[in-house]
C-alpha cells in the first residue's frame, strides 16, 4: 500500500493542488505497472 503525502492546503494555490494530483496519479500508475 502506497502512502501519499497530504494534499496542499487551498492557500497553496491551484498549481500546487494540480501538481499533487499529477504526482499521486503517476505514483499509482507506476505501482500498477510494477515500476
């Protein structure tokens, strides 16, 4: 089971939120591919 970092606070801005989502998605995809 992969543990993700907590999402950024709203004050961090949409860029930070988008980067967090992209990172989490990439980690999940890599996990599924066994990378």
